[in-house]
């Protein structure tokens, strides 16, 4: 099918820093081409200090919508006209779409992640998971997991100046969803070992291990892993992080963030175009290597 940029082409984009490694432009542009939609998707390296100006410029030229990656998922919140219920609960946005002249913030990270867990062959509602990190992606995952019926979630983060705020967030989430959500210091290896022993899934939602720092792992000790624990890393560059290599050594099945990217992208695509992304075709072309 022919695919050309025209004078009517709608702009969609990815904002974040860094963005050069992202496969989102290939994925979305191929989906537009396959469906014959007059849209284009570009990637822009934008830091938090330039986000306000970048967003003002994009609004001025009538952008149809965009994705946000680290470190912009919370920085965008005060700039938007509205938030969807999921974004409001997660207090983070990875997708912005235009409706009736308003730019609305949404989060598809959690939906994408939970679909990726199912796609990998694991069913976790009614069970316990351990989550590393408390940033935008982590909170979106935690929110969706709680909404989807995961019984308990133990979250670990650094005990720094944002710890008390994060603790209040997870307590509120527990109250609103009925899921048992608890926050711990990631330096508490005794509690981390206990939580992992009770969990069926470990999810790294931090950027520890992302290129170029591929020699790092969010786990202080490989002995914390136990056979039968499923290990998930939302990082996909590199595709096999040090954590995933540790999981293999410990006899744990593991998968990375590629399918989370695929499924959250499919939800963003629907928000912008009103159509379903041809997921299987995109998976075959970009997610099988």
C-alpha cells in the first residue's frame, strides 16, 4: 500500500530523553501505512526543562497526540486540560490525545504491561507480585494490576526524599482498590527476600540496567531469586538486561518490555485514530528478534 506524507498528514510523536533507541516510530508508521491512515509519528528528544515550550509548540501546530517516555510522564501533568480516570489514579501520563479541542492525558502503560504478562503465558490476578520502582511506569503498572485483581503488591524504592509521598500514594491505591499494596525500602534485603519468596512475579520498573548502563542490576543479590519466580523487566534496550541474565542463571523464566511497548502502543494508536492497530502484523515485523 502506498504511503506518502501529504499536506493533510496528522502529526503524532514520542517525547522524552533519550528517544533515539525507540522503535515506536517504526511501529506506528507501519501501522498507519497498513491501514492507509494519513498520519506520521516522529520522535523528539525533550528534557523536562524544555517540556512546557515543546508542548506549546506542538499544540500550536495542531498535533493529534503523542507518547511520553522517561523522564516526562509526571512532568506533563500540570500542562494538560484533562486526565482520564486511569491517569488521575496513577498520577502519570504516557499518552496524550486531542478531543474536542482539549489535550487529554491517559496512561496505557499499565494495560500494556498486564497484556504482556498474559501474552507471555502467565496469569497473576489473585496472586502476589513484587514491583521495583515507584516512578511513572511503576505506578501505572501497580494501578492496573490492582484494578485487574492482583491480590497483593509489594513495591520497593530507594528511601529518599520522595519515599513518604510514594507511601501515601500506595496506601491510597490500596484503599481505593482493595488490593494489598505496601511500600518498602529497596535497601531492606530481608524484606525483599521475603516478598520475593511469596510472589509469583518480579517486575523491574526502574531504569537500572538500561543502555548504556547495561552492567547494572536492580537486585543486590542473585540469591534473592527462586526457581518458579517469573522475572519481568520493562526495559527493552538491551533486550537481555543483566537482571534477565541473572534470572536465567537462577532458573527463572524472564521476559523484557518489548510486548509492553507493543500493547501500550496499540492502545495509544486507538486513542489517536479510533482504529485498532494490526497488532499481529506489527509483532511479526518488529518484536520477534
